[in-house]
């Protein structure tokens, strides 16, 4: 079966509740059977922006790392990957990093708005909740 | 170029174009799945294309001329080594084909001091130079006499590469001296002949020469090849950098060959003992009906070269002269190891020194036995008519004859290029018997000198010279033997009696003036 393109702008991602990880969601029925499902929520773009490693320096390493080959000006992705220590200010830092990644999507007209919260769930464990509205103003699923 | 190479942008545009046609309604931005896929494809093809391009480059032992005028191999190092092996290029090690490896120096002599009689100095006893980096060893076991010992000991280097060429006067420290041997000794004869590993550019040219002039039964190219790859009776390379062939120069059935080493000046000419070894080596290979004459190039007239240059004002005047000598040299009337006396110190030099500019002098130590390059040295003090230098004179100074000009950043850079040019010339072709298929240059041409000076560039490509004052007249002059500087080229002669002449610059024979 050929990929049915009219269903959305980008691939649909499904969260595996056992591992917490996202993966492609495949159609099991209909004309799109066997192909990735498509949707318009922009979850792929949000996750890509949050998880792509913006060039930065992890504390204590003494050298910069990360960066996306096609992002020569280092404007894409987030610095969430550099968080390696749990300090008093880490939740707010985590929030700032996530907001930076989401703001990139706003500026490129991929989403309309966003909301980020971050908190410490236990010593050494942090959680960030990211919600956003697509360009139509529709509330998308938070990640 | 045999394959078309697309730029990274072209490949990216094509990949995105393909995805745009295939997925017309999908987002192809850099955060979308399809956009990322397109970029990944583009990157994959860039990397794959790199491999294809390298395979194309390695498919022939070819070279390209870079912007700086130097040939560069298009092949990778590994491919060149394989080509050298396939075509059976001698490496200099008996029985091994391939790239010439770095070689050891030889010919070193020293007369070690002893504090006891009949000290046996075993073969392979090692000593180090003052840096401790260069290791040399004795060639054979020698029983020293004395004290004082008068028996010389022969050295070769253990270390390979040009750093192992140690000059006369180098102090060697024994690493495990036998009892009765002094801790150090001094070289009375230089260690010479060591070379670096053959570069890719050198190897590709050697491969091409081998392919374009394949071995036959004794063509001129064969004699050149045999001489350049000759080994002595022990299988050690005779290290000829370039051999020049003159078929029939000495009559029917003769072939004359003039071998030259790398290096500089008369040091390029093999000594008589080495010429004999070369004759013996090539005699074993030549057709039996040929009379081979292995000749050491003649140098009856040494030359001096004087060029005028206006340094460019790039890099805050780095290349400029430190003071204005007004186009007139100043003769040294007396000297010590690091001072010189003149009749009157030039006012411009005094002013530059007083201003704290650390002015430099350019002293051509003509005939002083040192380098062909001028001695460029900083003035450390001026008292009356006595000028003190920051370094000692490296060669002989002749009071009343040796003179100096203004020094500056451009001097040594240009002088070195001129020296490289002359050291790249071959022996005279004036007899008309030189190999027609091997067109080497033999004359020191004024137009070449002008070109070299004007094209002098720093390592970053910055041009160092903006003009040559007196172009057409005194911009470039040559002094041949004892004659005066003149605006004429130098063409070495070949009277067919003895060997062809070779252009060689006298020590201290290059001057770069304003």
C-alpha cells in the first residue's frame, strides 16, 4: 500500500508507556496499512526541537559538544542534554532550555504558543511538561 | 576530472526536491520527519560521493598544480605507495619497492679525547648531539692511541631525517663510554646525506617519470633512472637526487652522466669517491657497448645575486626594511666575534636604534665559507663607530671588504627563494648534447629572478614584495666570478673538456636590498 499523504503534515508518534519513549505509529488497517500514520499535531517537531542537541558544554567536560550538521549557525535544538547536575536552580534552568527550544518553533510558524513547567520529583530526578497549541489554536497533547 | 562532483548544497537541493515531489503535502522543515530524512539522505550521498571522488583520485597517479605553484598528488598516500610498488620503484632499501624512507647521515669524523692509552672504542658505540634527540654511532671498532689520541673515528647517524645532518663543531656526548674515553667529542667532519621520507609530491613525480619513460635497453632516461637509484656494493643507496644525461657528449658510443645530490651549492656535487661508486653501479647495468662517463659537475665560477625589492606594507610592515640605507652599503673596517667597526655609522641606523626599533643588518659574508644567504642580525648596541650584534658572525668577515645593507623581514624570505631556484638548476646544456627528452633549466635568468622576487609569498599567501625598483636596469644583477655586478644572465659553460659547469652561488652570495 502507498503512504497516504492527505492525513497530515508529519508522522504520528506514539509513546510506549513501558519505556516512556516515542516511536513511529504504523497503520494496521485501511489503505495506509503498514505505513507510518500522519497527523498535524507537530509532536515530531516538538520532540525533535527538545531532544536535538544544541551546541553547548556539559559542566565539567571543558569542551563544547553537540550541534546539528545542517544548523551551521547553532540556532536549533535545546541545551537540555547539558543538564548533568541537580542543583537548586536546575528546574528553572531546565524550563528555560525547554522554552528556548519551543520558542524556535513559534518563530518558525510551526506552533502558535507553548507552556513549559519543570519540577523536581525526587533528588536527582526532574520532570518537564511541555504543552503547545498548533497554528489553528488547537490544544495539542502535552509531552 | 573523470567523475562529476556535486557540491553539498547541490546534493541537499536535489534530496529536498525529490522529497517535495514524493511527499507534496508534508512538512519538509528541519524538525519534521521527512525533512530530517531528506537531510540524512543528502549527507549520506555527500559522504558516499567523497569516497567515489577519492577512488577517482586514486585511479591514476596524477598530480595537480596548486595555487602556490607546487605540484600536489591527487592520490592518497596509501594509493601512491601501492602505485610505487606496482611499478617497482626502488625505495632505497635493497629488494624493497615503494616510497623512499628517511635516511641516515654519514661521513662524520671526530677525534675523541682519552685519558688512558689504547682505549678500545667498539663499533656501534652511541653518542648524542647537544639536544639529545639525534643519536649517532661509530662505524667500526677503533683502538685509540695517546693520550692525546690522534686517531679519527667515523660516525653514521642512527636517527633518520635531515635533522641527522650535523655540522662540523657539533659536540657529541657518549652514551656509554668505555673507561678512559672523555665524555664528549667534537665533529671535525660533518654528518651529511640524511634525507626525509619522500613526500607524496616527490613520489608521484617519480612514478610518472617511471611510467612515461619506461625502462628500455639504455635510453637516456634509463641512465637517469639507473643513476638515481644506484646503490653501493653493500646495497646502500648512493642518494643521487637528480642525474643529468648527455648522450654522445664524449663521442660515439659514450654517455656522460652528471649526478647531483639535493642540498645546496657545491654540496650538491658528489665527491670523487662517490662518483666512482656511481660509475661502478651503473657500469653493471649499462649496455656493454657503451662507454659511461660519470662526471662531477664543474664550478669554475661562483656567482653572486643582488636584487632590489620594495617590501609590501602588509601586516603592519612586517616585511619592511628596518632602516633606510639609502641604497649604499657600509664597509666593515674591523670586527670581533660579535662587533663590527665602520668609518661612520649611518645616521638612519643610529636613529632607528635610538628609537628602540631593534634595527637589523644584512651582512653578505661573501666567501666567508658559510651559507649563501645573507647574515641578518639585530643590532644590540651602537657606541661610536662600533656596532655590537646580538649574535656572533657565523662565517669569516674580511675587514675592508665585507659590507652590510639594511636588514628587514623580506630579506631572508626572498633570499631563500632565490637560493632554492639556483639549487634547482641542472648543469650546462650549452654543448647541445644534453638529453632532449629531459628539459632541465641550467641558466640563472634575470627574468626568473624578477619573477621569484615579485611572487614571494608568506605561508599564508600574503605577497611580501610590492615592486622592484630599477626594473629593467638594476632590479636584478648577477656577479660572475670576480667581475662586477652586471645586468646579465649567467649561463654555465661546457667546453666538452671535463664536466659541464653548474651554477652555484658563492657563500654570502645573495643580497636583497631596497
